[in-house]
């Protein structure tokens, strides 16, 4: 390989990396939806009135188009304003699918869902937040709920057990977490620690 060829290769590599960075920037700065056919469509997304279970979002692809409600034909959408990804998920124990905001991605994916008194899910007239987790192909499970946590009832204990089961194959992290308060901060911290450990081990946590 001569000098000219080496330089040409380096220039091509730089151009490729710049292109990847440019495309990533575009994706980060624009709203988009992902269809059931896994097509990514750039669009404008806005919040509409409350839907059956949460805020209803609408989108339009072209400036002169009418806004169309995001429905089950859309499996995910991205909001540029907070760089958030929302994915349509089935949740164990729930009779419906809904969009969950993903804020940790890895061996364990961590999702959040929030609604207030305007949502038909909320029968108690106060703001509530759920945390859900998904590990491998085991489905999405509820691991935290603000109202249940305040009550300290059996369902709250069920949520905590669900999370402990997720990290049970890391005895060290499991025992550490049992000594902590079962709150959002520590759940987030230990999901990230679990994912980092899993990645380091490359196969499974031991």
C-alpha cells in the first residue's frame, strides 16, 4: 500500500465518520416515528388532548399535511425536545399496550410512564409515575409505582421483588441493593451497574 493509497483510505474513513456523526445529529434534532415495517419517518410531533391511557400525540410529515394521531401502526417515536425515545410495549399484568419512555438501554432496559388526574388510568386524582423494566425476552414488568410505594402495600412489595429477580444473577449487586432504599435513584443506579457488569462479562453476570 503506497502513500497515496494510505492517505485516500484515511480521508475516506474521516468522511465516513463525519457522515455518521452528521446523521446522528439529524436524528437527535428532529422528531421521527418508526412504523411497524421499521421505516423511520421524519416528521413534526405535537401533544394533543389526553387519550385513553395517556397524552395523545399527533404527527405530520409535510408542512401542509394534517396532524394524524400516533396509533399502533407506530412502534416507536422520538421527541427532539427532550431527546426521548418512546416505544410501544405490552406490559405483564396490563390489558393494553402503551408507549413507554426509555431512559436506560442495555441488558436491562428501563422505562418510565407518568400520568396525572386527567388520565383514565388514574382513579385517585393525583400524579403518578411507574417504572418498568425489560430483560432479554422476558417481557416488560412493573418494578416501581409511586402511589403503591407510599402505601407500602403488598403490590409495592411485589414490585420490589420483580426488580430483585432481574438482578438476582449478580449476587454482589443484589445484596448491595437490598441494603438501599427502594427508590428511583437506586433503581437507576443499579440498573446501570448491572448493565455495565453484564457488558464487561460479555455473556452473563456471574
